[in-house]
C-alpha cells in the first residue's frame, strides 16, 4: 500500500512540475515582451 502511495505521489509531483514548466513557458514571453512590438527575443 505504501509503495502505491509513493508512486502516486511521485506521479503527482511530476505532473505538477510539467504544469509549472508549461505555464511559465506560456507566460514568460508575454511578460518579457510586454512593452515590445519588434519581437526580437521571441523564439
């Protein structure tokens, strides 16, 4: 039972890491280029 719980917890942490990475990737271009229209640093 404990092993299953540990696996679930690891999976949840992994998913949270993916979600956090995804949201930061989504928001960072808009945040860093907020006052810019030339789009030099857009990749």
